[in-house]
C-alpha cells in the first residue's frame, strides 16, 4: 500500500510543479522524520505546517477475538463470559 501511495504522490507532485526539477520537489516536500525512531528519508511533509504523512507499515496490527457462534449478550448464563471479554478489552486498551 505504501508503494501505491508513493506512486500516486510522485505523479501528483510532478503534475503540481511541471517546471520544477525532482530535486527541488524532494527538498520541498520530503524531509527526515520528526520521530527519531524512524529510519526513513522519504517522508512526505507539509511545507507550511511540517506535518508528516504516516506510512501504513508503521500501523500496528490489531487482532480481534471473534465471538463464538451461540454466545449472545442477552443470555444471562453467559454474563461471566461477557465480563471476561470486557475486562480483557479494557486491559489491552491501556
């Protein structure tokens, strides 16, 4: 996905500045990351606000536990099951 976004950005920036060189475009729009833990050189940065576009690869994958077939929140016999799920969700959120 990051590669697709890169290709679209490249095309858009070339169309936006047709008479400027690629070096000028990169110096204007691409800067080193503000977050020092990142090791990338090519991060799209707004020249006015200095906000940077996050890459999809940096997004943490969040897995979900599916609800079993006959487990309904309305069933009073399964209240312990739903409480345990709720506690686990709250624990993972922090």
